[in-house]
C-alpha cells in the first residue's frame, strides 16, 4: 500500500522527522501549526542518508546518544500515521510489521548502503537520481534539494576525495547491481 500518495504526504513525513530531531529552527517553509511533536534531545541522532519511496522508506541513522532508534522511528511513524489516517479517512495501521534495523559495523557496508538507498528510485524505474525529490541524493550531489541540512553528509563524503567521486561510486554501484555482478550481501565490489 502506498504510504505517500501526493507531494504533501512526503513533505509531512519529512517535516515530522525534522521536528522530532529538532532540526526545524531555520526552516524556510511555514511550520505545521497543529503538530505537537516533542523533539528528542538535541543531537540524539544523525541522519546519514534517506530515500522515501511510495510504499516504504530507507534511512541510515547514526545513534549519537543512549536513546533507542526505535523511539525515533515510532515518534515519526505514529505522528505521520495519524496525519495519513485523517487525510484519507483510513483506519488502522499504516506501516506493516516492525521496522528492520541492521547494525553497520564497517565503512565498506556503510558506503554500499548509502549507494543502495540513493539508487532506489532508479532501480524502481520511478525517476533518475538527479530529479527525485524525496531522497538525500540531490543534497549529496549539490543539486537543487528540498531538504538541505537534514543529513550529516560528512559521514559519507569524508571517505571520498570529492563529491564527484561519490556520485561516480553511486552510479557505478547501480550498474553493478543492475548486472548482478560482483555483489555479495554486505559489499559492493567495483572492478
């Protein structure tokens, strides 16, 4: 089931993320006056990258304090579900099952994961990466981005010589994944 049916839904989900992480002090968009989201303590988490797809989302999140990532996801999803249910006269759960979390224990997997997440719209044949508005890729690639400042890009980009090298890594990774070669569960090996 699609959990984002129009642009406003994507905006509202990201707005809830920003408010929960207390990132909205300098937002240029008008605040949603009816939201009563209690932010988590400042710098509890860093969003490394994300991609919102029509029926699911992906995040790489760094936990900076002893606060469970489950709390962050629960706050965002609960608030967004209330918004969605009211807007679409929907009853019941919006998100199925518990979210899946995987511990990232090395840089290779972190980089592969960021490329995988950023490639989602292209792999799903929804959009090319440079035009997909609901991903952190445009911010990483220094393109026109709706949500600059939501991600701590240095966590990824500091591992590359420049932004162009990261863009090439993502693109090369897409080609390798598309051809199903040189990939194992946790690593992307580029020839």
